[in-house]
């Protein structure tokens, strides 16, 4: 292939690569012209990311847990949404937790923690730094080019931001693959399938037992999940702010209830208003918003959000703001669209509120995680029995051979919350559902009662009513602390709050 030399001394092929159908070929005149007369990149280094210090402490603890082993944690790559359009990037939570990178950083990056002889690890972040303006990437690469997606960091800038030594991703393979026969490697497998396959092929070529190393990887995934069970001070502060921003977004949604009713397809209006404030106040939504009006509230994961919002109905909104650090709130409120509960709506709401109070009261240091659910579901079962819905007494339904109450509350009451909405999901059962609550854990408490419109066991006046109340709870030595208490839960307080917002 013939080449020529640009004025900057970099070779360029005379044959351009195949272009997408939407892109016109670049002329030689353009290729000569495009790198000229730009201001140089700033030599001032960016400030360290707020999470860089806590992330360094987390890496140190992880290093103590796996001495002498190479630890490989990919961020993941961009994923195609349709044709040549990608989904917005969100790094794997373990990568973000160990590097301090949030927002949409950093596709294709990999954190490698290399063991050193004297103990500990040297961490290196392999990523795709910005290309020089003489490089074709600058103007032609719609995924990474500066003219397409903005100015990316240099190696030095990324190192200043994260406090981690950085190297180009082109050097990655040599880093993770060296001495595979002699160095045990633990890989976060679920982050990037293509990279995982590449590592596995190299392991097989090195004569390693693939089944054994995959078991080692699985243990590593569990360890990364369990390491996040107890939040540090930075994480608690971020979660507090995520809850505050979520409260702001909920207030904005309530102000827009009349518009949601007037415009039709109002669930989408509610979803959109919350998303606007989540995107403005943070990185975006932490999970797909549930905006479930009327009987839709009885579909637990109703994210279609294409229904009407009607005066006189309840609307269940399950939503959370994710900050730039990727920590997310997870809050549910069930609200009367017109600001006033009907008698049947209040009847169900107050039962759920009592169940939530019982669950929060049970969220004490040393209690079993499952105690929160036990306390809440006992209240739910009592009310279902009182209303003539539950076919057997509560003590029988709650026994090992029962479970009938789950027809009206099939889900659990709690999950861990943090950098993932369902945080620490790979933790072992004995440390999660069968574990004990410890200071620094953050969990949800979210009981509900769901009375479907077509459920013939439910009295007519209660059919179509679905209620869930969810708050985010920090476990402390002084008792449970509600992080999401900016939003009222008492029905009278809700009506007063909504009256102020609706004017």
C-alpha cells in the first residue's frame, strides 16, 4: 500500500478505509487542511475526581484480599442501539467503584491491578486517549473522534483525574496476558463478552484449566459485589444527595399532574418530567421510571408508561435520580392525581404505610436482613385477612407451607442500594438475604398491596388500587435513618404538600 507523509511527519494511506453509507469520502485537500490552526490542548491538568480518593482506598482493600494475583476489571464497551447508533455508555459498577469514574466514562477501558514483589498491587488504567488532530480518528471516527463526541482526555489528564497510572488500551493485551502460566488472573467476566473470550482463549493456549479459572473469576465477581455491602462516607453523602435530587424531581412531577391529565397519555408526561430533572440534576435516571396510574400500579414493573392519568385515580411513581458518580436513589410514592385520597384509596394506603413503618423499625444493626420483610409482610397479611381477601389466617399464610399473601405482594420488601439500584446482587446468600444488617448498609423498604381490577377475591370498592411506598434507609448504630425523607408519606401530609404544589 502506498503512503505519503503529512507535514507533521505522520504517514497516511492514500487508500481510505470503507466508509459508512452516510459518510462522504475525505479529499486529500481536506486531510491536509483539517489538522491545521487549532489552539493547542491546555497544559493545565484537571482536578481529581471527587471519588478518586475513596476509590484508592477501595483498591487497597481489594489488594489485601487478593495478594499476588492479577486483577482485571473492564469497564465494558459501547453497545449498538440501532445500526450505527450506540446506547449511552454506562460503565460496569465495579469498574466505576474502583476508579472513581462516573457519568459516561470510560468505554473500552480496563483497570489492571498488577501484583508487586513487596506486596500490594500497581494499578494501571488502560483506556483510549484522545488522538492527535493529525489522526484520522479526530475527524472521521463517530464513536471516539473529537469532532464527533468531544475532547477526550490524554493519558496525563486521566491520571490526574483518577490518581491511577494510565496507558493506552493498545498496550492492554501485553499487560493482562504476560506470564499467564505463573500468575493467577482474576477477571470480571460479565463486563465485556468479547474481552472475556479473548482472555479465555489465551488461558487455554497457556494450558490452564478453563473450568477452574472460570470458578476463580466467579469468586472474584462475588468479592467485588460483597465489598460494596457497607458504604463509605463518600457513598453515604452521594446517596443522600441522590435522594435530595429525587425529591426535587418528584415535586416537579406533581406540579405537572394537571398537564398529564389534560394532554392524554399522561404516564409518559410524568416519566418525561422526572427524566428531565434527573438528567439536569444528575447523570440521569437510575433505572427505568415506573409511572403507573390506576390499575397499572398493580403491574409491578410497569415501564410501558403509555396510559392515561385521570382525575380521581392514584398514580404509583417508582423513580430515582442517578448522580454523575452513578449512585442512585430508589423512591416510590403513590399519590392521588387530584391531591385528595378517596376513602378506599386511603384505606389501602394506610395499610401499606403501617407495613412500611414496621419494616423500617426492624432495620436495626444486628437484625437479619430478612427481618425487614417479615415485619412488613406480617402487617400486609393482617390487613388482607381483615378485609376478607386472604383465604387463610395470617399465621397460616406466613408459615412455611403458606404464602397465599404473595398474590397481593409477590415481591420482597428490601434490597441493597448504591452504585447499582439492586446493589451487591452477586453477594452470597449468607451475606445478603440471610445476612445481618450492619452500620453503613443502605437498603430500601418498599412494601405494597396490589389489588388488580380483575381479581374476584377483592371487594369491588378496592379493585384497581395498587399502592407501594418506598424509602432509602441507612443502617446506623442509632437506628435506621431515612435518606429520602424530603417526600412526605403520611396521607394528610401528602394532601397538604400536593395542595401547595398544585396551587
